[in-house]
C-alpha cells in the first residue's frame, strides 16, 4: 500500500482495516520491512510514510511493479551466482513453470553470445534469466531472441525515457555503446523446443569507474546516459510486461509483427555493415531480416542471409 502511494501518509488504522489485521500486527510488519531495508517515517495522527526502498532488489518491491500475469510471477532473487542461466536451467529440469524468473545481484561467471564473458558486478545492473516453454520447433528459437530485444528496448524507453537501438541480432546500443546484451539458450528434443532461457543483462546504474579499462569505450549505462539512477525494480517490471505482451502477439500472429517492430528499432538495417562470421569478414548493405531472424545483405547485386556473427558498425 505504501509503495503504491509514494510520499503519502497512511494511518495505522487504515492499514489495519484494509488488511483485516490488528494495529499491533501492522506495527510488527512495519518493523519486519525495516529489517529488510525499508525506511519509514511514523508521525502520530498521520501514520506511516515510505521514505526509502531497499537499495537491494527485494521480492516485495519487485512484485509491486509487476503488471504481467505469468512472466516474473515465479521469482527467485539471489545475492550471487555463477550465471542466472544455470539457475533457470536447473529449475526448468525440475519442472518449473513458464515465466519463472531468476535475478542475481552479481554473477561471477556471466555468459554472453559466442562464448564471451559478460561483466556483471554487484548491485549495479539487472542480470536475469526467464524460462519460456514455447510449443514450437527448434528453428523458431532465433525469432524469440529478436522478440526479447524488441521487448527490452521498449521497456527501457517506457521505464526510463532513454532511447536505444538494436544491433543485429540482439545487442541494445546507445550512441554505438552497449547498454544490454541478450542470450537465448534452447533445449530441444526431436527438433522441438523443450524450453528456452532468455538471459538479459542491462547495464543500469554503473558509472565509468565500475568498468574495467578495456570495456570503457564500448559500453555505457542507463545512469550514464540519463544522468540519474534507474529504479531497477520498475525496469524489471516493465521488461516482464513487454515480454509477455510480445510473446502473446507472437503466439497469436506469428513472427511477422515482431519482425516489423524489430526493423523499426534496428540500427543495423538500411546501412552498409561488416560482420565477423565463422567464415571470415562479410560486407554488404543490410536490407532486413528474414522469417528465421537471419540478416539479409546485398552486395554487388547478390543477395544473401547471415545467421550468426558480430556486426561492426
Ligand atoms: C551478450 O551480450 O552477448 C549476451 C549477454 C547476456 C547476459 C545475461 S546476464 C543474465 C544472463 N546470465 C548470463 O550468464 N548471461 C545472461
């Protein structure tokens, strides 16, 4: 209740009535929340006012920001883990439902695409993995990767006002520097997806000093771009809503509307690009993406599609 009315006093009597609990029980719950890092001001005849939320991610604040019905509703928050991808993989094998979300304050072995490491320091960013159980063939997995990029890009705009663009297939950039990376890992049986793990890493509240020297010229953070700290809980809630809405759209209407949204947000389309691929450097004019999420290039009248690689802008 106090989270939903920021800055306002709510009397102990009002809270006890609305929750059908005694005034003593209200006082005990307030103290429990204080132990969890919340700060309240208590003024006689006015009531309680929330002054400060805990700096750490906590389930109460997070749940209050979630507007999604399924995504993020099964939630695990960890102080530290090797990789949230591994945590979700274990839960998936134990039968966890679609929409299960694991978030960590810190990852000691954060993973990126193409076997790279992903820098995930404590308390500064959003390092999370979401379990999806699409009833689709394995070949659809790249479409879900692009869907996730669109969802995060839209969520960042809604929650912070910051505009980012998508570099194929799914890096989010601001002014050419990386703000978010997405890693979609799939487990399949007989060419059908058993489950997918959508790993999302958002550079939220880092400052330049938080990054090792070698990353400083290629990354940025939402705080560095907007000049203010981002409320990580609000942004996570927004990502869950966008992902859930686009996932439903995808299930109802297929990949075509997602591809249009992706192209509109892309910084790779309608320009000359060079890619590092497993077969070496490839250059061409990027005209769009195909139905499998591959990047369509044109060079000297020849048209071809690339499925994996790293775009140099
Ligand atoms: C990339 O930039 O290549 C993808 C980075 C994906 C990072 C996220 S952070 C949460 C999840 N856990 C990981 O180990 N990786 C993903």
